[in-house]
């Protein structure tokens, strides 16, 4: 089992939880780290979308022939 398998599939729940979190206790350095982690996760999600779209396009092209 991968680490991500333990997380809920509904990302909206995670996003909502992050949005409700009070940011006041965090230092500037901690907030900067948080932003970097979130940006890395956004990039990972975009890569997954790109791979899925490319895979679908390849499959569509194969079956159109």
C-alpha cells in the first residue's frame, strides 16, 4: 500500500480542511513551506491529468484506425 492510499479519495474534503485551518499560529517560514508543498502537489496533480489525457488520446487514436 502506498502512502497516498491511506488518504480519502475526496480531495474536496482535504481542501476544505486546509481552508478552515487557522494560519495565524504559523511563522512566515512555515507558511512558505506550506505553499511549496501545495504547489508541488498541484504540479503532481497536473502531471497526472496530462498523462490521463494523453493516454485517452492514444487509445482514441488506436481505435479510430
